[in-house]
C-alpha cells in the first residue's frame, strides 16, 4: 500500500468509527448522550387516562412515562389480568414506553405492622409493573420520627429496600428510591440508606431538591450516590433558574448516564402538550451545551 492509499484507508476507518460508535457525534462537535426525556404524571398528565396520555406524549415526542398511582390512568393492583394486558398492549402499540409506577410507599414507620404492610404493598406494585410492561417501581424515604435514633430509621429503610430489590429482580423490575422527605432527602442520609441496602437492584432516583445544593454543593452531593443511580431521574421545569439544571445534565453526561430524565413539573399550564414540547426543546439544547 502506498502513502496515498494508506491515508485514504485511515480516513475511511475514522468515518466508520463515527458511524458505528453511538457515543460520538459527526459534525456537531459534542459527545452524544443516551439520556432520554420522559414524563412523571404528577401534575402534567394526572387527569389523562392511558389513551389520552399516550396521544399527548406522542404529539410532544415524549417517549417515556412513569405512571403515578391513584391518578386518572388508574393503573392499580386491583386491575384484572385482562386489564393489565390491555394497558401493556396500549403502550406496546405506541411510541411511548411505560417506564414504571410511581408509588408513595415508604419504610420509615417505627410500627412493625405498618412497615410490613408497606413492604407487602410494594410487592403488589412490583408485580403490577411487570404485568403492564414497566421496568421498576418508585418508592420513598419519607421522614424521621421523634424519639427514634435517625440512624436506626435510615438503616430500617435500607433493609426494606434490600429485601424489595431482591424480590423485584425476580420480576425483571428495579426499585427506585426517590430522594424525598424532610431531612431524609439530604444526600448524606440517602447514602446511609443505600449502605444498608447492598442489593444493587435497589437504586436511587435523583429528585432535584434545594437540599442538593447544601454542604459542599451539587457535585459533591451527586458524587455521594452516583454509583447507585437507577434508570430514572426526576426534574422540575428545566428552565427554572432556582436549580442548576445545566450543571446537573453535565454531571450525568460525565457519569455516562443513559437512563430517563423525567419531568415532574409543578406548574399548571393551560396547554400541557405545548409545555411538554417546550421542555423537550430545552432538554435537547442542554444536551448540546
């Protein structure tokens, strides 16, 4: 091979690398990300049944949803087997993926019977999520209790998550602990919880709270739990200037995160489809920034 042929061969191989490596971008000068934008049906979507939810998300090009339980979609454990299959097929026949279920189950109660009931209820949601095509269940660490050693409560939450992580794995599901609750949402406490839950199928769902910025700041708190992130992250409106969303997206890209960034918006716009489209465009620009 002469010099000209050799250089031509190198150029061809470089071009092939750009085409076959999804982590490289050709022509736009930035590393692409596997992160995807979805929706938590917290306020935006809470009044939509499953067909309406799919229709509106499709219009907005939002391709994933976490269904909050007890909302208008009514994807709850009392669904019959046939109804569960119907929900699953509705999503399978659409461009929108059901990511899982968002529950309010929590494991902080000092009452053993309440704790046991919450664990068993979570198992019902795990089975439901598997039946409707989801991949996980969101739960909460909710609070500490007067007269109870905080570390004891955090450890109790962690042990419950460990049990549920093992149970969920048998159903192809993931347990996702939302960073939530007064004091419990502080990241050092979330880390303590996860240390008591060694099962790697018990994961952390980042939640974009003001407490993320205390102490040594966002990156330090992010680093406390980055090795336990699951498939979901909750964000508010991405153009909210009170939270450093661009920095957060950068941290997730640096961490090679390829899960779902889910909008859990708190405002009440009249046209929610239009608002979803606006948020998607902001997200796309943040990935490029």
